C-alpha cells in the first residue's frame, strides 16, 4: 500500500502522481504520472483517454461491467490552483451505456481537493466482494474501507453519513441507480456545490465495482511555475468571468436560460411537435426566480455562482428543496414529457439527483415509452398497469423509482436506447432517438453544426464533446481567426451544411484543451460570445504556460492526439461511418449530414477515411504510430492520404501550435 506523497519534485501544475486501486485485491499504491502523458496529453480528459486506451488495448471487447474495465478520475494542471473556474474533472471508462468510449465532465470542489492532497489521476480496477469506499486523506496512505452501512442510501444521505463520521471532506458517490446497475447511472460529488458526472453511465461502472463513494479529506497547494504571470492572468480572468455583463444572467438562471435561447427549436412529447408560446410561458424564468429560487452555489474559485438552489413553498410538493438544477432537468423532465409545471419538474429533478441517474437519458427513455403507449405499441399489460400518458408527473416519478431499483417496467427503461426499444418490440425502434446508443440533449434538426457534432461524438449522442457554438450563433470574428478571412460565407449560417465539418473538428480539439486543463466551458463561451477577449487556444496556452512553465505551442496537437485516441478506441470496437449518423431522428425528413460540408468534410479535417476510420498518416503525424499499428493488426486502419494539421490551419491567426 503506497504512502501519499507530495508529487514529483520540480513539476508545477501537475502533482505528478496517479493513485491506483485494485478493489479485488484490496490494495492501493502510487505511481508516477509519466512525462510523456503530461506533455503529450496535457491532463484531465486527455490523459484519461490515453490511460483507458493503454489499459484496455489488449482486451477492448471486455464487458464494460467486467472488473478489468477501469474507472478513471482525472484533473488538469489548473485544477486546485487559485485560477478562477478551474474546477473541472473528467471520469472515464468503457461506457456501460454504449459499450464504447465513455467519459463525463463535472465541476464543484471534489477535483480541487483531489489535486490538493496530491493526485492528478485515480485509476480504480477490480471489484470488491462487498460494498466499499475509498478514503484519501492528506498525509496518510489511502485506504479501502467498509461501506455496507452506506449501501442503499441516496446521494444526499450518503454524503451526510460520511460527513458525520469524517468531518469536513469532499465525496464522489453513487445512489441506488448506480448500485443496481442502471446503464445511465451518474456519479454525484460535492457538498458545497453538487456536481454530476451524468453522461455515459460512469455511476453504473462505479456500482459494478461495489464502490459506493470516494472520500477526499484535506487541503493543500498546487505548485505554480510562473507565479507573477499566473497571478496577473488569474486576476484578469476573475474580473472577466466575475464582472462581465452575462454574469448576472447566469447567476439568476444558470443554464435554465438555454430554454429561452433555443425556444424556437424546442420540440415536446418526444419531439413530436413544437412547443407553443403558451406552453413556453409555463416555464417563465422570472416566475421561477420569484416563486422558487432561494440562492446559488459556486464551484471552487468560481466568481459566477450559476448553480441554482430552490424550494417549493406550496402545493403537492411543498417542502421539496434542491441544490442542483440545469437545463437538462428542465427540458427532459419537463416539456419533453409534456410536463408544463415548475413544481412537478423540480420535484422530478431533485429525485433524479437523489437516486443518481442521468436525467437526459431517463427523460428520453420515458418519452420513447410514452409515444409507444400513445401509438398502441405498449399497453398496460406491459407496464405493470400504468398508463403512460403525457404530462403525468406521478407516473414519471413511479417509473424513476422503478428504474433506480430495476423493478417492473423500470428494468426495461434502465437500458440504453436501442436496448430498451428492442425489449419493447421492433415497432418501437422508430421512436427511440440516439447516436451510438446514447440520447442527445438538443433537437439537432434546427442547428446543423450541432447535428454533426452530436452524430460524430466519440461518446455517442452528445452536446459537449465538440460544442460548435461559433457556427451556431454565427460568430464571424472567432471563425475568421480560426479559418482565415477567406472562409466560406455560409460557415456562419447554422441552417447551411457548408463548412460545418471543419468547425466541429476544431471545436472538438478546443473543448479537449478546456477539459484537459480543467477549466469550465461556460465562462469561456460566455466571455467569447458576450464580452472580451476571444478565448482561443492562444489564450489557453498562456494559462497552461503560467501554471506549468511548459511551452504551450503543442497544445492543439496534444488535443488532436487525445481525441484521436478516443476515436481509435472506438475504431477497435468496430465503430465507423455507419455509427456517425444519428438513428431515428428525422420522422421521415432528410438528415443533411451527408450534404457537402458536413460528414465528409469532418473526416477530411479529422484525418479519417470516407469510411470514418483513422488514417496512418494523421496518427503518425501526431506521434501515435503504436496506436496505428494496433488498428492495422485489427484491420481498422485506413491508408488513405489526408492533409496535415498545419495545412488545415495555414490561414489561422490563432496560436494553435
């Protein structure tokens, strides 16, 4: 059992340590974080991707719930420092939901404490015979402890019990959904600010290991290479991200404001029909603010404080209160299900958090079942006597509780989209919308950049791996800096397919840099869209250099390398072009993903063949010859030519490296 150390000497930003845990053997030990990982993949999500690939490359087809599938936590070099909004971490593993690459990003205080007590990454393998928790305490060797008394408790009661025993600490834990292996179970962390690793079923993976919680106790400092430069940058961005015009809006409404921003594209009742103005008024945010909101919480070192606290003061759910509410809750437990009542939606949102499940996937699964019931594909004989009528919040609550225990019809809804529809029957498939098995967050028929991004995302139906916001809102200045002033005019038109592939490629790498450094996406986007400066790779390179002292010129290529590793992991599993097209989304309309400027342009920029397979040339260009050899042995490598990254960005005025 290894002793907690302060990390490798001379390293700044990173702590230089990985904590490894074998639950089958009951052992923990420290290993150094290799230099080639730090410099080649930056941190956080990037290093996580390479760790997963290396650990699974010999057996990529292993069952996601098998003991050898690792559960990997990763924090970037800015996390745990005084830099504002650098409070994000990524959890990675082979997804129990999709069976391919999986990860999920979250914020709060947990990642800062993990970095401060001495670890950049945490790798958990094996499976405990009985419920366990992992205790990481500053100055002491990490230990695996009994958690039988916590098993069966919800997310909030688990945290209360741990605090009663261990005092001030931060925890990452699962609820009943994770314990019962719901495919889209979440990991929730934090007390001061609750955060959710919601997508791809990382809570299910944690539950498969009989690991109830990870407890981090203690504080510390993360060494900084260029202190004066770092302090100046931290002050600058604290002012930008704390005093800009968009900040009051985020404090007032958090991500709920997205419903107003995309109202014209919102579709309800499993996306059968557009939301009417009268229905939209039911979710008036000023009414929410006056009647339900009680405050906000903030992630570590965040000057924005956008997470909503609320309480229901009257009616059926009087006394309900919560501290984690996002657009995902509002949309997928509200209009998508035909529910147009704040108190009902808030009640369901808090219940989904308490039980520990992804509200987006749950909402789409229930919406699919409701449409099947509407169309006579399902009957009460299939649902245990329940009538699955639109807008019935009591039925949705009953289903949510059944799902968390895998009881009754809830056992069907606990699967991924194609798994669920296959159990309902062949006629159900047309109403289960997904990409690679995972439901997607937004209606993608309105915005073609998001259509493409959600289709090609390595973790399945997605809204954040490559969020192409400059092409969605037509941010000409940003796009010109990336692609030059001679870019096609249609690139800024979100209804045109022209030149969307290049935007999605660049944004995937851009978001990888953000997730690898450990910065929150929201302040970066909001500052870039609504104020100054434009925060591109050059600006993030300044942050990286100030904290690590390392040359930032290779930051974009490091992001390309990390994203290619994710794509290559999927290629080993047989993913190709057929999987980069969303399933059952158009209701008889035409999906424009095959139009010029969409999928094939994306493959051109990503360095893939027209079949969607990685090419040897691109992998060798970025130093992944060993990965190319793996793909070649498995006949998953393309030998076609592709442009170099320098050629693709020859007109860029952004500092990309």
